[in-house]
């Protein structure tokens, strides 16, 4: 009697593919918004949306567990992976078209350095300054030192720019940096998809479409260049030494290290794991030899692209490659440094955060060895924990190791764990870990309790325009340290700092215990922010490597709202229409304040004058005063029709608002159209 094919009822696998389908539908929703501008966007949205919906439906249909059914499912999976990346590339192309300027200096540096290398010049001996204007890098994408100087030294190993050279030679230069990032993340996603077991492959597509990585791909980060190499290095990394193919891993790892410094801290964990694995099988000497072979392969691969520059100008290469490590750069990121930047905790010693990062890294190494193989699955991702405590702890550092870490954890051999009571190797290891943990706590306490050397208070903000753009800021500064200081000032942003502001008035050196007033002026339009959203001034000292954070300047904002909010009918000429203008706060709550002036301005395209407000001259602006409820009554009479709508806006005049201790913002406009009887 023939057997009946069994049916796959694995709802966990179906759920994974359902989420992939939903992600494709979401990508279609994103792309279709741009179909009026790009006809191909409509095709991309239709394909992604249709395939996404089909993926959801197909994933819910049981399939026979036969060889042919599995083959069809595998083809469908690969087609879904390719279409997922097609949707990502289409979305990325739209983002680049809308914002073609490079979002970071590192991307501009890499491409400019590649152009120099193409012409036989050593990028490490040339300033990267021309790259800012060449690739229209916004000042928000600069990297600054604590003195306010822009970093113009190439700051990465040689493969970061040598990857550009073949493409430049082929004539691709426009948006090459972002293009390579998008290509790098696409290849990494396909590699993860290939390396993971089939039931887990949808996770690769979900990771590949995660907004964290897609956004990082288009804003311009060198991390996406090393991602495919690091994924290859992570695949079955613990099989090193078994055959010639196992040397692909360390070669890929060495090349990844030759792109950027982010993967460097992973190397000690790999070497320790390889040595400890081999020691269990063949002894300590064999373990050391195995780790040594891996290290030698990594070093050789790292030196292949870097050695010519090391020989040509060793000091320049060292200065450039180690700039992120040894140069005093402004603190930024999403890690522990935020305690000082946003919560006003610590800030008096940025070196303490560097020490904390180092101690945490050593603690992780000790714990890794002492509990081995408990943390073996985290070999590629543990350094991200240490990055969290660094002075510069950008999200890119925290998430860049997760994709290769996932591949490493899933594809490594699973070793039996010791009993819970025997997780730590010995009492000596326990004491060592406890001592190092105590050192980390002490460093953390010192970093968060070290008082900032300056007291900074915003006393006045000069703004311009209806958006209240800050152009000059007055701050009062008190030197609480024991030595003279020369502060450098900038404004805090969500992702770092603005270009450093100029000191128009104030002492260059502030003596201990003294206070002084400084007037700061903006260096460029990109560094001017709206006071409505709040302003915070940062004062940096380079000698003591510290940051002092001001109070947050957050003025109360008054604006005006119309009641009704819209008029959805034609208003007969000569008839009166009554509107009310209500004072509102930033939460759109009514402000019950009497005798506040509200100016209502009318405008028509072409400059026609067609209406009178409160019996005043046709077309004239009108100022009226609020009643006890904070309301102004406006009577509008149309005197003639017009093809264009009449637009009314109302504001509290800036000088009057400032006298009352408030900032003013514009109302939402209301539009009227007049018709004959």
C-alpha cells in the first residue's frame, strides 16, 4: 500500500514567512508614495506588495513533505529573498534621490581617498578637507575634536577606500559611497540567508529589512562595507584548521578589520575560543598553535591592502588608522555617555568613560574564559557590550555586530555545558572576575560622579523669523575647576553636536572660581536651530577632556488657532463671516489671558485685496486684543470674488510676546473663497 505524503504543520516556520510577507507589504507602502515621481516605483511597489501578499497566503497553505515540494519551497524562498532586496534597493534609490548629499564625513573621506589612490597618491598624507564640499556633507555629518576642529585626517584602514578604486576606474562616481553601502548590506543579507538553516532563513530577510540597517545603509557608514566579510568570517568560525576551506574565515576577518576598526575587538574572543576548544581535544600547546595560525592568517590578510601605505608613510598611516582611538573626539552616541550629555550626570572626565570601556572589555574576556563554553555563542557580539560604555557609542557600533553574531552563534558547533555549579573554572577565576567587576563599578561611579568643571546657563537667545531660529546665544559660565580654562561651545543635537559656535564676546581664558558672560554666534545656517524645540549648549575642555552641559532653554510657545479650523463653503460677497482666534499653548490648550494683541494678516496670490476684517481697510492686516478667555473675534466681509483663495494667518507680535515672557509661533492658516450672491 503506497504511503501518503506527510504534511508540514510547522506554524513557527509559517509565522516567520508571514512576517516576511508583511515586511514586503510595508516596503510596497513606502515605495508607492513616490510613484507620481518615478514610474518604476509603481512597478516596484506592485511587485513587492503582490509578492508579499502571496507570501502570507502561501505560508499558510500546508505542503506535502516530499522532495519535490521542498525543492519548490526552496525556489520560492530564494525568489522572496531576491525580491526583498529589490524592494530595499528601490527604496534606497528614492532616499538618495531625495537627499543626494553624503550624510557622514566617513563616506566622503572614503570616496575622496579612493580617488586619490586611483591617481597614485597616498590618502594618509593628504587632507580630506576637500571632501566636505565635493560631496556636500552637511555640517551635522562632521566629526569634531574637543577644541571644535573638524577631523580632516583619513581615519580608517586602507581597504575602506581601496574598495572604491575598481568602481571609480569603471566610471562610477556619482553616489558611489551609498551605492556600495547598499550593495554591501544586500550581499550580507543574501549571505546570512544562505548560511542559516532553512527553517531560520526568513529571519535573515527580516533582519535585512529592519529599519535600523536600511537607514544606516543610506546615510553613509563604512560598516556596510565590512559586513559581508564579517558574515563570511562568522560562518562556522570554530571549524578553523580542519581543511583548507576553513582558512577563508580568517582571511575574510582580516579583510574586515582592514575596512574599519569596529571588528577589531572580536579577534581576542575568537583566538581564546579556538585555543580553548583545541586544548580540550589535544592540550594547551595545540590550542596555542591553532590560535596562532588563525592570528597569522588574519594579520596577513589585514596587511595585504595596508602594507604599501605602512611602508610609504608609517607615521601618517598610524595617525590615520588610530584616529578614532587616540584622538580627543567629542562624545556622542546612544550608550552610557548619554548620562552626561542628556541627564547632566558626570561629564567631568571623559577619560573615565574610556577607562570604563577598557575595563568592561577585559571583564568580558575574563568571564568568557572562566565560563567557557557558556558564552561561546556570543563570540562575535560580546564587544558590542563594551562599546556601550565608550565615549563614542553610536548605535552603529552597537548593532553592527549582531548580523555576523547571529550567523556565528547558529552555525557554530554546540558544545555541552558544564553543570551550573561548575560554570566558573576555579575560585581564582571567580576572585579575578569579582575584582574586575569591582573596578568597572568604581570606574562607572567615577565617570558619573565627576562633576563637570563649568557651570553653564543660557541667559538669552536672539531669534529671527516666524520659526524662532536662534542666531545668537548668551551664556553665563562659572569655572568650578582649579585651573584656567578655554572652553569651546556648540549646540547639542540628537545624534551629536552642531558645528562649534563662534565666541563673539567673552574671555578666551576663564580663571578658577571666576564667572563670565559669553555671546555665541552661529557659524552657519545648518547650525541654527529653532528655539521652539529647545536648545542646549555644550562646553568642552580639551585639556581635561570634559563636557559641561547647560540648562535646556525651552521657551513657552504661544500661537493662535482659528475656530472653526476651516470654512468648507463659498462665502457670499458682502456677507459677514465671523471667526474666532484663540490663544493656545504648545499643547494646543486655550490660554485665558486678556489684552494680548493678535495680528491677523490676509493674503491672496497675486497681491489682490478682496476682503475687510473688522471694518478696516480692504486687504489690511488687523491687530485686535483678546478678551478674558484669550479670544479675538474677527468679522470678515468679502468685497469681491477672486480666482485664488484668501489666506488668513494670525500671530502674537514677537515683541509683545517676548515682553510677556513667551515665544510666538504662527497659526495654521485658514482659507476662504468668496462668491457672488
